[in-house]
């Protein structure tokens, strides 16, 4: 067993975080330590300032001029559920795709039992959805279109610019799951016609686990019904949930130590720039994909085009189950990956990998070393020589 840990599972959660994230979380827990919006003493004001800085930095990353259009949540799953359960009613129609994560598929399955209709748009062999098919599937009763920006299986970046503005002009809101793109791909919600955007804090934003965001344009601040009611630190004399955003969606005490880390992670990205991270990923992927495809042993699930994908690379081999391959990489080479269906069963059914155990996934993050994928390639070549 190797003593070296090469972490290539950033699509699940980034690790390690930049040092500034650890420092901010530690400082908040030790030196501030109180809830935001719950008091007017110095520590409470400091906590509120940390929360507002997190909104500001994230707003800058997604091209938003008003940071308070961003609600802070416990994760992307929570954000997606807030929209799906808070907006849709029986009789509504939803357009989504087969590339989605279970954090979209399962809430929609639940809502189908309550009278919501769902159309699932198919993808091609590389995981791309035809924008025209999304626009064609949208009808007069369509209340929402839900699309992930980048696949957590194939890495495919969907061409949101080719359907988002058209949907906006038709008055059909677009909800984008940016779990695999925010912090990895430059993203401007206004130019893309995105009305609602959900993302985790612990992936591309480099924050701690247990953080997430929900962006909503002002027209949805009252339309979205909060699925959780309680204390917000505002309008406490009222029995009704406040209508003001983002407090309307933030009942209970926020996870302020983690949000301090999230603010630091977002600030780190602004300084380093998303474009520079993407360029570094592409440099690493280029050699890795060349090595994969030249061997003839491995099947790549996704496009070879670096411009059309994020650094999420899924492979299979006929002779080895993905879980066996992941175990070999971990136990003999110290390379940590992800094997299985990646909580996205419909795309595996479309690709034909559902019944064979899914795929083995390598994924890069902002703190990935320049030689991580080369170490993975060396390990795969060793496995080829001994096991295949």
C-alpha cells in the first residue's frame, strides 16, 4: 500500500483547500464564534460582515451587481430543493435532461407523484444536450427548465448560451445546477439568461462542506415559497415568514464558521482567476487524455475537446469493474478517485454503463498538483501491464 495520497476526487469535494480557507474558518470559530444577524454587539456585527462578504465575492464570480440576490444554504442539494419544492405546483411542466444529478432527479420524481409533468431531454454519446431540443420541449405550461451546467460524469459543459437567453425572452425561468462549473468555468448569469442558480460551496468555490448558494433574480424573491420557516433575525414580531431576500430563505442560524471559509475561498478564486485555473486543468488533461486514448485499453466517456469540458474524466475497461479499479489505484498507488454511478443514473443508462457498475472518475481541483494526472497515468499503465 502506498503512503502517498494523490487526491483526484475534486468533483465530490475539493481537498486540500487553500490555506486562507482554513485560516478564516479557524479565526471565526475562535475569535468571533457567534451567529450572524442575532444581536447588535461587536461580535454579531463581525459575523454579519463575514456573511455579507461571502455574498459579495460570490456575486462578483457570477456577474451579479446585487449580492443580496444570493441566499446562503447548506449545499447545492438544499438550493435545488428550495427551488423545485418552492416554485412548482400540480399541473406545472418541467423540462430537464438525462444528465442531471439525483439532487434534481429525486425531487422531480417526488413531485411527479403530486401532479407535475417532467420531460427529460436526451444527450449524445459525449453527454451534450442539443439546445434546440430543450427549446422545443418547452411548452406553454412549462414552469421551469432545469439543466446542469457541467456533467459530473462526462465533464460536458452544456451550451447554456444557446438556450438560456431564448428561454428568458419566452418568460420561462432557467434553473442551472452549477455544482461542477462554478469556480471552474467563467459564468455570467445575466448574459446566459439564468434566472436561478444553485451551487455547492465545497467544490469549485473552495469552501468547507455544509455550504452552498442559491441565486435568484428579484422576480423570484416572492414567488419562491420557503420550504423551511423559522427565525431569521428580522421582522420577529410577524408570524409570517419575511418576504425580504435573502432572509426569507435563511431560517435558522447560518453555518457562519464555514461561511467564513467560503468567503475566503471565493476571494481566493477572484485573485487567482477562474480562467487561470481552467488553463491549468486543460494543460494537465491534454497529456492524460492522449495517454488514455493511445493505449487502446481504456474507454473515455466524454469529449476529447478541452474547450467543451471540465476536468472530470470518466473511464472504463472491459476486464475490470470500476470499483475494482478504484480499489487498486487507492491500495497500490495512493490515488483516490470515485467509482460508480456518481448519483446520476439516467446518463449512465444513456451511455450503457448503468448495469456494469458505472465508471471510474478522475477530477481536478484548484489545488491539484501539476503532476497528479501523470501519476494516475503511470498507475494505469502499470495496471495494464499486470492485470489487463
